[in-house]
C-alpha cells in the first residue's frame, strides 16, 4: 500500500486517522489528536514503520509519530514545527497545506495541544503524554459538571 492510497481512504471515508501497518489498514474515528494519542498509548506497535494519514499534524502529532516509529506521514494541514520534526528525523512527509502554527477550533489562539507541546523538545514524548492525559481529564470533568 502507498501513502497515496492511505490518503485516499482518509478523504473518501472521512476518517479522522488512517494507519497502514504491514499491509493492514487501520481507520480511526474521533477528533483532534485523540485518535493518534490513543494509538500511541495503547497500540504503539501499529505506528512502527507505518504510513499515517491525518487531518492535522502539529508539533505534538509529529512527536507522537516520530516516537512511534512512523515511516511516512500525511496531513491535510501541517505546521512548520511538524515539518521540522519530520525532516530532522528522516521521516517522509506530505501535506495539503502548510501553516506556521495549528490554531484552536475558533482560530482565536494556538491549538491547546500545541500549547502543551510548545516548550518541549521532540524527544520529551512521555512528558507530552502526561500533559495530554491531564488535558483530556480536565475536559471530561468539565463535561460532567455541565
């Protein structure tokens, strides 16, 4: 399977994330970084030497892909930080659009996950995961309180 066929599946089926690993295709639903984060935390082997297609790739996304051992990554929207991380780690990458930074959903500020990754070096993935987990817990608590 090629990166182009993984990208086609991402778009044709409107998945959040598609991973090809050892000729097997794994599509995922969800929003934001959560699908990739869950794969990294619970099925990390799927990322090793994989082809990854996603909607958005910022710094945090790139850190997870590199730490997981991805071979190639595509994102419809990719930040400059992500391309720098992929380049410096020898990972093939392609994108639909390059942007300086990933913004939040209403475009008023940086994406909250990008803010969490902002001061971390690309090799600090476990620190990133702790921050992401804490962020998801806060969201869950806020939703319970409504």
